[in-house]
C-alpha cells in the first residue's frame, strides 16, 4: 500500500518568497528521511517552496483562472511530502509518528488510490492509466 505523508507547517501559508528551513532542522529531518530509506519504505520525498511563490488554477465557469500566491484564504498549506510503501495504515501512522516534527507541524496521511481499488467501469474509462504511470516512472529513472 502506498501512502502520502503530507507535512503541514503552521505559519508557512504566510511565509515570504525564498523562505527556507534552517540547517539544523534540515539535518534532523535528513536523519528521519534516511531511516525511511534504510527501511526500504521510501518511494519519493520533496520539500515545497512557500505558497507566496506558487499559483492556483481554478476553473470557474469551465475556464482556467490563475491566482498568484500567497493565498489569503489558506489556513493550511503543504510544506513537503513523503511517498512511502508499507503494509498497512497502521504502519504508515507509525512512520509518521517517528518524524521529528516541530510543534507547529502536522503530518496528514493519505492512502494512494490504486488502480485495483476502482470498479470495472472506472478501470475501463482509465484503461491507459497504468501505462501512463509506468512510462512516467521510467522517465524518472
């Protein structure tokens, strides 16, 4: 089972462009990241620049509308993520619980939808999804 662990740092929604974590926090987090890798559960991970450097595309009236960050209505934003592959939701929770998160950080855990999770009609509508997913993974390697 694949799970995405989403880091939600409170206060990041109003961070200035170019805001980066301090080196001591990165060092502590790297030890955690290495433990995920050594255990063989880590598939991917990345940190994200603050929303002030981002954009949102909405589709009001069926047309794309771009809003540059920061986003005044945002209460929680993503600071980064880990993609892990484990045997259960409980194991994903255990890994998230080991994270050396700060008091202002929350990790949300979300299971990734697998192709087999969908009924036959949905699988038929997305018949090329697995090929697309495989070619995307091949391009990364």
